[in-house]
C-alpha cells in the first residue's frame, strides 16, 4: 500500500511532509510551510498542533474541530515575506472541504510571525 499523500498539496507522503511537524520532529522553516502544515492538521484532526502553532495573543483557549467537515485540498494563492530571513509574512489560500456531502471552500489571507524563532499563526491579515 503506497504512503498516504499529504493534504497540504506538496508531492510528498504525509509522514515525510507535514507529519514530521505534527510529531514535533521538525519546525516549519517558512510561513507557507507552517500554513500548509496547519491545513494538514485540520485534515487529520490534530488540535494540539493547531494550538501549539497559534500565537498566544490570538489563540483560543480550546479547539473543537467539526468532525463533519473533511478538508480535502489546499491552493496557495499568494504569499508575502515569510521566508527563512523574514520575521513576518502572509499567505493567502483557498481551502476546499466537504461537509455533509456538499463541496465548499473558504479563502483567507493569514498572518504569520516568528515567536522565539518559530513561525506561528497570528490571525488574518484583515482581522
């Protein structure tokens, strides 16, 4: 049985791609990498990873993912900053999901900052 492809859209098996971030074996080197790994975390239901990678000032006290929503595909539309030499960045993306048999999508322009040397999600660019 071939390894399961990563939900983030990169051409690597989940275990070698976002799985290593979720397991704590590596940290995202760029804002886009963190955003992709967070999308995959929504897809596999890894609430702990999502909370761990959320800026403390914006992080909710708890997270209850809706099990009826299946995240199926990610499109990265645009990014600014967020490289290994930046301290801030944005990633605009479209996330595709299925809920109760109906396809849907949501679009967001996420903000990311470095906190203690690691990228964290800091909310939306407009919010």
